[in-house]
C-alpha cells in the first residue's frame, strides 16, 4: 500500500495555479485566514510542510510540531524568520531566478514611466485633453546621459543593469560588498551612490539590514534633479522622509512598486503628481507566477524524496538543512 502523501498547510492567500500544483502532489489544507483557527491539535501535529506567500509568524511555526519545511512563494522571504526556522531544524526555500526577468522588465518600464511621465501622457490622450488643449507638455527629464545607481546588484539588479545598458545609461551600484565579476563602479555607501546617480534604483532584499536604508540623508544626496525607483521592498525606504522629499522638491520624482504597509499607501503619497505608483506587480504575470508555484512544489517534492533542495535560503544552507534525513 502506498504511503499517504505529506500534509502541506497553505497559510494565507496563495496563487491559484500554485495551489492547484500543490494539491496535485500533496494532501493540502488551506488556511486562508492566516491563522490556525479550526485546525485541531491532531491536524497540526500532522503538518510537515507549509507553503506561504508572505508572512508566517514564529508562533504559527512553533504550533506545528512536525513541521519540516517552509516553501516561500517569492524571492524575498523577510516574512519568514529563516533563522528561527533553522534553530527548529525547519528548512526554508524561496523562488529566485524564475521571476528575475519579469521583475527586471517591470523595473525598466517603471523607470521609463517615471522619467518620461508616460502615465500622465496616456491620460492626456485618453481623456481628450490632447484635442481640447494641445500636446502634452515636454517632459523635464529623459534617459540621455543619465547615471543609474542600483542598490542591490544581485540576480535581479544585474538583470536590470543589463537591460538599462541598452539605453546608453551609465551604471553604478552599492552592495554589502563589492562584486569581482562586474566592471560597474562600486560605491561603498548608499549615500555615496545617491550622490553619483541621477536615478537611484532599489533592488535590494528586505529585512532589518536594509530597513529605512533610503533615509532623508540619502534622498538629499540624490538631489532635486534625482529620481527614486523602488522594486525591492517598501520598508527599505523611509516612507515619511520620501513623501516630504517629494513634496518639498528635495528629489524630483519617484516610481514605486512597493510600499511600507501594503496594500495601504499614504494619502499624501497618492496625491503627488511626481510619482508613479504600481500595486506590487513586478512579477505579476500568470506565466511567472506558475513558475514560482511550480518551484515551491518542486522544493517540497525534493525534500520528501530525500533529494537536495533546489533553492534553500542561506540560513538553511548554513544550518545544513538542504536535504531531508531519514
């Protein structure tokens, strides 16, 4: 007789295609409410894996005594305390690479929209204002001869840099440490990068190390001709400081796909004309989300087959949690 498939708890809202793939491979219990309410002690004791797209509280993790692995749907996994998981012997995986190209494409689109005010120009045409009052005004900026400074030259940041090179811009970057495999100039601090950049593009991961890294001082260094683009994590930017900088003209404009308290966007920010605001859609195509969901399921399948995980996070790698034992 075949052994029953492992019980996977899908915690909170989850992509429909990804959920279907998990249900094809495993026994699935979906807790849409982001709580364990309604899950009996016996059922909690059977849960061996969690799939989550967002936040998994430590207390939830600790309430699942048989938990072995967490599959995070997304490349940024700051909503899962991977260090705490490692202490418990729980592996954590994420979904890098499969969304890199989509996010990089969206980042370039966001740069172009913000620099050339394409969202306002589109409205000018659609509303009939072109016919009533004439052409859309000349935009203040273009990409000609611009320097783009990238905070976070990882997989996604590098893909963005390669795309932007085709526009003839110059690339600089800031990381925790300098890369030896790129020729782009490196700035040892984020403030120094901002001083050298016309466009400061945030592609860094979230977490305590980067929280509010883009503060008032960095924005002042970017200057009143500078533009901020963020497709990384909303909390990397000090949002009140950004709003003040945009209102007072400390910087010229901002294009944002991420926010500090999603989906809530401050009214002051929504009211600003010198912004482009997207609802965290950088990887939000069905093609890419299917690949992300498949990778979550692949990692869980590998784990329960005793094979090496495809994309364990660094905390799990360090703890040796890359393969199920026994």
